[in-house]
C-alpha cells in the first residue's frame, strides 16, 4: 500500500473548514464595522471645527443637564449615565437573587416533572417582547406600585428597574442553571456522604463550585440591562434628572438615543452627541464583557487551581 | 482468626431498581475493626451493596429496598433514622477522587463545619491536622493547606478525601474501588493506609482486584448477579474456595 496522498482526497474537508472560517470571521467583521460606524459619527466632536462650535468633548462632562434642544443647549452626560447606573443596579438587585435562587432550586431540589416545567417556563419569559414588558410596567405595574407604596411619581427608577429585572431574569437564570448543572455529581455525593444536608450541599458545595459560571451569568445580565432600551424608555418616566433618588423619574443612555435620534437634525452637534452616547455604551458593554472574562478566569484558578 | 463484635448486620437485604432486582436476599455480618472486601464481576451489584450501607442509593430515582441493615443493632432503614446522622457515622470514599474545589483545609474541615454543633469548631486546625496525619498526607500538604485541593495529584487527592471522611469521626468507612483510578505507587500508599486505619475503623471496600482483596482484607464477600455466593475469611476463601463459582472467578476463568 502506498502512503502517497491521493489528489483531492481532503478537498471536501477543506471546503467545509474554509466555509466555517469565513462565517466565523464575518461576525467579527460586522462588529468592527459597527464600531467603525459609531466612531465615524461621533469623532467629529473631537476633530471637526464646525461641529466643535456647537459642541465639544468638554460639554459632556461639565454641568448636570442634558437639554440638547433648548436655545442654550446643554449636553452633560452625567444625568443619563447616572440614570443607566441607577436603573441597572435596581434591576440587578432584583433579578440576580431571583434568577440564581430559581436556578439553584430547579437544578438541586425540583423533582423531574417540576424541573421540566420551570426551565422552559422561565426561558419563555425571554420570549416576551420588551415592548410588551414596557407596556405592562407603564400601565399596570407603575400604578400598582404607586398605590401600594404611596409614591409621588408613578414612573420612576424603581419601576423601570423592576421591569428591566424581568427582562434580564431569563438570561441570568438560563446561564446560571447551566453552570450549576455542570457541577459534577460527585461533589454532591461527597457532600451528602459526609453528612451534609441537601441544603448544605447545594449552598456550601454546588453553588460555590459553580461560582465562576454564575458570576459570568450575572455580568452577562448586567450587560443586557445596560443595553436594554424599550423597557426603560417606557417605564422610567424619561426625565434626565441628575438625582440619586430612585423614586424620581430618570432616563438612561439607551432611552436617550432611542427617543431623540429619530428627530434630530442630521449632522448637528446633537446628532453627533447621540452617537457619542452610543460609543460610551459600546465601551461600557465591552468593559463588562472583559470583566466577566477576567472574573471567570480568576475564580476558576482560585477554586480549581492553576491550570497545568 | 479471632472474631470481634459484628458492627454491621445485613439481613435478607434486597434492592430493586425500578422492577429489576439488583440485590437479592443478601445476608452477611461485617465485623468491627476489620477490613471486609466485596468482590465480583462487573455489574454484580457490589457498589450497590456498599452504597446501601449509607443509603446513598436513595439519590437515584426508582430504588426500593427490602430486608434490613443493622448498624450496632439499629436498622438503618428504620422509620425514624436520620440519614444525615447515619452518613456521619458511615463515611465514604469514592472511586474517583472527588475533592471539592476548595482549599485542602476547607475540604477536610467541611464535614465538621456541616455538623449541627459537632465538636467545638475552634479546634478545627487540630482536627484538620490530625485527620491529614491519619491519612498519611500531612507532610505532603502542610505547606499548602490553603491552596486548592484540585492542584494535587490523583493519589494525593484521594488521601485528602480519606482525611475528609476521617475528620467527621465515622465508625465505618466505605470505600468504592478507592484505588482504581490511581497508579501502582499511589495504590500501594492507599492500601498501606487502609491497613493502618482498621485499628480504629470498620472498613468495607469494593474492589475488582483480587490481589488487592488478598492484600488488604480480612473477610471477603463474593457477589454475582446480585446474589451473595460466598462469604468468609479472605485467606481461606482465596486459597480454598468453598464454591465452584468463587473458584472459577478467582482463578480468572471469567471476570
């Protein structure tokens, strides 16, 4: 038998391989094109003298007012950055405990039938269009909460945060559940074999062992919360106030872009400012992803030892 | 051979997995401070029998049992038995080393921390040290107690797992092929350890390795197709088996 390679023997395989490579690269190319586009639309603020007569970088960080269409326009990003932070924080405070507890319950305690009901059930939540969630928060939940707690302002950061929480629960739940499920059965057996109760096994062994994945899930949820638009646009009251009070109306970066980009004069300072907000959002999301990755690796090393 | 008090009594014990009978009418006595080996071909139910002694089989759906297993006279399948307490008295070492992704110290301290009040937790350092010493791993890990146990070699991990079981102060230790995932040197260390541990503990070990049974055990139970074929002193059984099947198995005619 000859060891000589026959012509075209691997042709099929290399075609498939090339195809997959092209598809994968396409995703990266698209991301870079988006980044390029946002950069192109926001950078005139730094370099174009004509635009700079209207707005410069300094405007974004001086003052505390976002009033882009008044006689004396102000472009401070602080109120909407604060708004995004406030709403995201409230959403996570609500969504993380609920989602992680649900994930722990369905993977550690729920019996076969119930488990098969919970997982698709929660994941179905992800299928609710965010405009429907926003509508619900705007019309039903806000009034209910206002009456319940006697709030002055119906549409406020807590209302928007809770609605946003509902929007990110499925994502956090789904990833956290996968992480918890991936914990080897042998850890549970070892824990129970040492006389731990099922609750101790779940909270002291399984959840800590899944911590790298669970924390990645939480940060993924955070990225989602920062980027979510429709829910906050509808439920937050949309007033760009610089206020730490969660009971006042607020507005996020995403909602600002969504609300104003449709009516802005193309090429105006305001137009470029909106793209600059997009750039900030892009950077924030990117930073969260990096942090998520670093946290995952760090925890993996601490728990499972340095990889050989 | 002198016989001591019987720590475990298995009486007419059967186990069903859904409708299948996995163990059938097994009766045997396991004496204290001896090593009892359970041998038999793959799938004969030896692990199942072992896991019945600390009720680990209950983690699997569709398992039902008949008959009784008595620990110091008390039926562990009785109505008011606290299975958590049972497992603190009957420790277990698994086939594959399964340390928790925690530090070596936290692994060994785990069982003590989980105890209801247990012994005073302030002498935890001492408990960890003496357990690691008892498991003959102290010298190798004493300088890295707070590093992850997952960084150790397989043989070291298994001894940490044994230390972890010892820290709870069990009376009986169940070992499910504890050396089958280890190399010969690590295996020899574990066997030496088993030999020393029987001074204090009652040990039941499942093994598929006849030589290992001969080296470490005082008594041997031979199981086949869920039935106990023969039970007796290891020396006698391996040199002069009383049953044709036992003889065929230990001479390697089937496996």
